[in-house]
């Protein structure tokens, strides 16, 4: 386990080069790019291979987004999937329109398609995962659902709904194509098998080896192992066996972790500082930089 310590800007860390970004999600590509979604500004930032800072890549003026939650790079389809929401509630009409799964070219950043969330602003598009066959699954934190976008489909459809999914946040898929979901509100991890028919099996709350606090960002590490970012200030390796999950912490820092990914031979963990988003009394200097911290990859 790594030594405990508060996040700081080190030479190997990546800083998002802007103020009041409040990044909730992060994804990466095989070449070492890191991509950040801004809940504060609705922008997308990118650190290209070798860069030590992430700069504005897709502006709100181009995309029309006001707030961004989940981001996921799918290199197979050259697609960046983005969860667009409206946290400002300018109007019901705007909130409904902006509640959508959006796509952009991963190479160019140009806008692609928009898939409105069933239920409009009554749903919160939070995070995304893509199956081997190209099917996209999206968590709906507010509605307690997992939505599905099948290849060539023109609209999202409700795939699974369960009270245990109210608060659903991060989502991953194991090598055997089973879905796992974090619940940031209920402090649980869930599994949902995909049946041969394509329908969901029963939603199962996993039995954890130790409690988790505000489990958020979730990424596949390998096989039945995953990386988990806890809002309580911890990064874990999660190993699932049946209905049990072993939680093995690998890093501890300040509360506020929202996302985790693997790139450049490191684990990267992001502190979105979301509880401070409405603190207008804090200056940009007092908020400090938004940083993806580099953590050594755990041993197999």
C-alpha cells in the first residue's frame, strides 16, 4: 500500500489548465491521452501523450453542453461518449434537452449524435461502458436505471430498473460481460448479469469485505478486477468472486475522488472537489488546481 498523504501537484501529475472546472469524470486512451469532463463548465479537456496539463479541447460553445458528468473513450469506434446534464436548471425545456448521452469524434473532437435520456431531466446520465459488440450501457443516477443503446439504434432504452440502482454512478463490464455498478448514495456495489436473451438478470448487491464511502469512478483493471475511486478519499482494487467483492486499498488522499483510469503505466485518480462547486466565497486560488494524481499500478 502507498504511503498516506494529501494530494499535491507533483511533476508527474496532470493539472487541468482552467479554473472552476470541477471535473467529475476522466477517461484515457492507449497512447496516453487523458480526457476530463467538466461539471463546472460543460467543457471537455484533454492532455495529449506526454503533456503535463489538460487544456480545453471541446468548448461549450461548440457542444452546447452546460454540465458534463461521465466521459468514456471507445477507441474501437473512434467515439468519445459524454453524459450531458443541466445542473443550472435554466428552464425545464433546457434541462430536458441537455439530459442526453452525447458522442464526439475521439480523434477530432467534432460533435456526433445526441441521445436524449428517457424521462428528460428526471434522469441523470452519469457514466458509460461499451460492450464488445458495441452496445452502450449508461447509468441513470436519479431514475435508478441502466439504459441501453444498441448498435444502429436511434434512441436509448430502459434496460434495467431497480430501487438498488437509485444513486447508480460508475459502471464497468468484466471480461465475461457482466455489468458492475457503483452506488454513490447507498455505498454499495452491484452486479447485473446479461442473459443470453440480452435482458438483465437480477440486480445483486455484492457483499463487501470492508465498507466503501461514496463509491464513484469505476474502471476495469483486468479479468474480474476493477479500480474504484471513493469519494471518501481512497482508491481501491476490487476483486469480485460471485456475489462477494474484496476491497483492497492502494492509495489514500483527501476526500473528493470522483474518477480513476489507467494510462502511461500509472493509475490516475481525480479529485473533482464537487462539494465546493457552489462556494462563491472561495477564490480560484483558494480552490486550488484540479489535478489527476499518478499512483503506481498495483502488483498482479
